[in-house]
C-alpha cells in the first residue's frame, strides 16, 4: 500500500521536529538533530515534496522490520520494472547519508531504473556515473 506520497513543507517540518524530540531526552539537541536528519529529510529537501517518491509497506507504520517481509523483498527486486528504485538501500547509507528505508521508493523512469538495477548503483552513484560519461 502507498502509505505516503506528496508532502507539504509544514508536514515535513512537523515530522523532523517530532523525530528530533524522540532523541533530545537522551542527547543534546545538536546530536539529536544530526541523528534525526539521517532519518527524516530537512523541510525543503524531502523527495516527498518533489512528488517523485512514495512510501510503500503493509505495516501499521514505516519500520525497518518491513525489509524482512516478502512484499518488501519483491518490491526491492522488481520496482525497477515499473520505473522505481529503492531510494535508500541498506548497503548505500554511506553514499546517500540517509538510513536504510526499505519502504521508500522513487520514480526515475523505466530506463534509468533498469540501468541503476543493472549497475547496482544508488541514485547518487548513477548521477555521478552519467555526469562522468557525458
């Protein structure tokens, strides 16, 4: 199920503030902010605000445990056929600077999604690859 699509600035702002507040009882505000922005995009930078991504899962809420479900495995393996990519893969967090989100898919079109799948690249790697080969 698509659980989240386009989001406005104020919704994204609320999500980030909520995430920061989860951590401030355990750490300083600066540390909480630094951790929160690896999990929730800064308002104005969220892919949800672009209209090009969706969150899809079959749980009550987005959770890392979704990655172990058959639907998550199927989506990750087949999304490229429909023009989508798993935007924040587990093995690319050092590159994306965003924590693994097995529910977050971005539309890039069938051609680019297929190429990224074939090359095993995340979006950042693929954009660099295209730029280097022009």
